C-alpha cells in the first residue's frame, strides 16, 4: 500500500527533473555554443556588380544583428580582413553613418569615392560607440575598382548650337565596367531636370573601345525639342532592377557630359498651309467652286425634309392603328354585355339557362 501511494510522487519528480534538464540544455545551446552568440562577427555581402569604375554605384548588405539598433560606419581596406585588414581600413568619404537593425541588419548604397583609386578592396563596418561587434567582407568576396578616375564624357558638334535631328559625337574615357561592355543607354536631359524626364537617343554606332575604356559614340538628337536651352548627355551602363527591392530601375554606372546649347524645333507649318489652301478654294471668284458649294448646300435640307415626312407618316399610321384597336375592343365589350351568353368574373354564363334553372329550383 505504501508503494502504491509513492508511485504518483515518483512520477511527478521524474517529470520535474526532465523539464528542468531540458530548459538547462536549451539555455546552454542558445547562449554558450560558439557561432550562435549575438556577439559573433557579421559579414558584408555585395549586391550587384562586384567591380566598376570610380563613381560606380555600390550596394552592400550588412549581415550583422546587434542586440539593439546601433549606428555603424563603413571603411575599406586593401588587405583581407582575415589577415587583420580592418585594423588599417580607411573610411569611405561620402558614406554617412548608418543604422544596423537587430532583425534585418542594414543595406548601404553609395558611389565609389574618387579619393580611392584602382585596386581590390574589402569592407569593414564597425559600431560608432564600440558596443557592438563588427562586420566584414569575406576573404573571397572583395570589390575591384577598375579605374583611378571617374569616366568622362565630351560632346562634339559641328555647330555652336545643336539642331533637332542633328548627329552628335560623344567621346568616353575611363569607361571600365564589370561586363567590359560599351554603354547600354544614352539619353538627352535638360540641365537641372530629373533623370526620369530624359529622352532616349538613337545610338547609331559604338566604338570598340580600348584597354583604357575609351569609346566613341554617335547618336541622333530627337527631331522635335519643345524648349531650347542647355542640355546634357547622360550615358548609362549595367542597368537593372534595384537590388534593394525598391522596384526602381538603377544603373551601376551613370555619367553625364557638360552642358551644351540645343535649339527649339520650329513650329509646324503644314496646318497653316492647308488652311490657307482651303480658304482660297472656297473664296468667291471661282465659278466652278461656287456652283459645287451651292449644290452641296441644298442637299442637306432636302434630306432633312424627307426624313421628317417619313417620321410623320409613321406616327399617323401608329395612331390610326391604336384607334382601330380601341374601337374593336369597345364593340366586343358591348356585344358581351347584350348577348345572352355573357361573361361574369372571367366565367362564361348563359342567362337563359340560369332562368330555367332558377324556375325549377323555385318549384
């Protein structure tokens, strides 16, 4: 009997010990295993092209998740981080401090500064107050700068002012991209206007380029330009969807020329000429034209009168038919009321039969 009473207590004790052991094991796995701790070093990945010229657009993903949102700064080094390169990294001018989120990390997008020229670079991201662990590029994933200076554009024209429909020649220098290709898009943009208002130009020929990235492009201006003034030519390469997922189309390399004058297209004269010709044909003085116009002028009223007569005739016929139907209905109703065989409540009765029937019932 005593053993029977002790069995439930043994079961409760066993379950309690198992539960506490599981919680302790979970705590050890979450906070004591190397590589799972929140204090481990993060990594930096490159989104988009892994090389480009000076001024190219670079997009990075910071894969570090501090315990709280923390401000970080970005630097570059020519030595791999696993060899201590982050200790001698130089800051990237023009890249402002950014916030790293505990759940999402961070994305950083910037143009490669002209102060750092050609070479192979790794990235290092460190917290500004030193309270959070760093993030760095993997040794196998550096970024390569292909030129020591940004690409330049020079527009050559045969006249001081470019005319609509004219051909312009664009000379490119230092155009070195990751795909080693010529520009994929060339547009005309009014100076100071947003890039999304640019007009795509017809690219006729493209030079083969050389080892320094020098190209010669021939393009045609649009035949109609609404406003005269200063314009620039913008050349773009390696375009695609934004790696940050904004839904916009971005180009890894975008460079523009200095401003040049473009004339406004002349106002079209074809409409005015045709109007003058039409007025001359209808002016008095040409007997043949006057006769034809008179002939045309009386046709429309005649057609209108014919249509009106047809409509009136149809109305008269419909009214007469309606009157005939009404008279027929009245005559039929009169006959039903006078005829011995009459209708009552939608039932047919014979008045003579009703009288005989009533006389028999009275007997």
